[in-house]
C-alpha cells in the first residue's frame, strides 16, 4: 500500500514546510527526498534511525548530517501522510515550541471532517 505525502497548508494558503525545505542545504534536501520516498513505501513500519514516534499519533522524520533537520508528521485518513512542521535541530532535546507548533497543526488537520 503506497501512502501519499501532503504538506500542512495555512488558512492563507502558505506551506511552511515547503518553504523550510527550499531553504535547506542541497545534501539535506536529497536525504529528505530519500526519506520521504521510504516513508511513502513503508509507512508506520519506518523506524529508527529514520523515524521516531513521539506519542499521540505524531512522528518525527530524522534527517542526519551536517544539517540536522526534523520533520513532524502524522498519518491521516485516505492513506495520506501530513508533513506538519520542520525545523533545524541544534540541541539534544526537541524544543517545546517546535513540538507545540506541530501539535497545533495536528489538531487542525484531525478536526477536518
């Protein structure tokens, strides 16, 4: 079963994850593209070191290398994976504000009828 990637879109039509990805360094973009292909193919079976569950149906895609990046995502109805939020990881722990943004967007997506 192949899943399909969608990106979170604000009410005004902006796509913050796409904007973030365009600003990434080319090697990190290539790694992300590879991981997204793997995510579409393997879905919830994708695990460490590529993907990590964060609880309450939220997951983290882990791009390692010179530019450490995390992309939060959820699995939604109709075989979709929503990329909710992306950020450059600079510390060992995930900053609460980054997680809060992802959780707010998760609630927004999950409340769509």
